[in-house]
C-alpha cells in the first residue's frame, strides 16, 4: 500500500498597505541654512564675552595699544583690583540677597496660584489668568514713578525688602504660567489617591506634587533669578545708598567723566557673569526637563 503525500500550497493573503500619515515617522534633516543661523547666533552671543575676557587680561596701556584677541602680556591685575580694591564683592552679595529672596517669595506665591488654577475649576479662572498675564506685559518704565512714591511712603525705599517686593510682583505672573503648565503635565490620579487616603489639598501639594514638580520649579527659579540679576531699571531707582546697590548698577562706577576703565570694567563684567554660568551648568538637567515638560501643556 503506497502513501501519497499531497503538498498544500498556501497562498499568502495580501494585506492592505499601512496608511501613512503625512509628516509622521519621517525626520527631515535640517538644511545648511539652519546650521549657518545657529552658528551666527552662537557667535553673536559668545564673541562679546570673549572680547571682554581678552580685554580684562590686558593692562591699562595695552587696552589701547594691543588690538589682538590674545593678549601679548596677560595680567590678572584687573581682577585683583575688582575683587579686593572695589565694591564689586559687596554688589555681588547684594544681588545674591535680593535675587535669592525674590525668587523664594515668587516661587511660593506662584506655586500656590499655579496649583489652584491647574487643578480646580472656579468662576473667573480663565479671566484671572488672562489678567495676570496682562500685568507682565506692562513696561516697567510706565509704573516706575508710582512705585518710587509708594516705596517712599511705606518706608521701603532704599531697602532690600522694597526691591524684593517689587521684583516678586514683577516675576509672579511669568513664573505662575510656567509652573501651571508643568503641574498640568503631572497625572491627577496621584492626587486622587491621596484624597482617598484622607489627605487635604495642602498636604497633597506639599507631599505629592512638590517632589514631582522639582524640575519645573528649578527652571522657573533660574528664569526669575536671571531676570532679577540682570535688571537695571528698578535696581537704579529703588536704591540710593552705594552699599546697597546691585551689581548691575555698580558696574556703572567704571564709567566716569574722566574716561572708562576698560580693563577693570570688563573684569567686573566677567566676574558677574560667572555665577550665572555656574548656575546653568549645575542645574542644566533640571532646567531642560522642566522647560520641556511645561511646554506640553499650557
């Protein structure tokens, strides 16, 4: 008895081609013009700082005679004068105190407002957010005179507290919007679990939300700190005592009717920029993650 084996041929069934969504799954490489633009923008930002570093390493006579970017006879005399024979260290301390106090108070107030507007529904919420955002669009010069008279009447003129209050009011709208966008990216289910366990809103915000909001808080803090550190208009108006001046105003001591001390001025500029560079380097990861997460919602 013979066995006959029958081969079965399976014909593959044609599947419909997957529908391609335009623009998805494809990454268009940046063109050469984009790289040219990035290089030009980077050079525009870095070259002035490099020129300041070069000038700060030249002596008073070499500033005018030596036009090269690399000093022929570099010296640290300008830095020694700025750090040990001037008021720049005092100005730096004043800026740290005012900027640090302003950022701390701004974060506390803005975080409370951001959490309320991100998690609760109440009448007038959208209108309030719009009005808060509008206040940040008012030019500082437009309210400078009223702020001056108000500070004099309340006894806050020429004080650290007066500057901290003004800078806090200036930065709260921007920081509130930044933190609100970040808080909206945090899942609300975590807070619902906390409410099931009997936790109140304040406890939920402190114990559950704050640990997850650290990147956003770090990014907002750096933005506010840099804004206060670089401000000149309010710092020059709200203070008259030299020992309370901020570093942005103190740099103008090197500009006088007898000329400009370019070596010392550029050395002082480099010294004031170093804290900002260190701040960005130390908090780079938190800043990037905070800004990217906060940009997904708003």
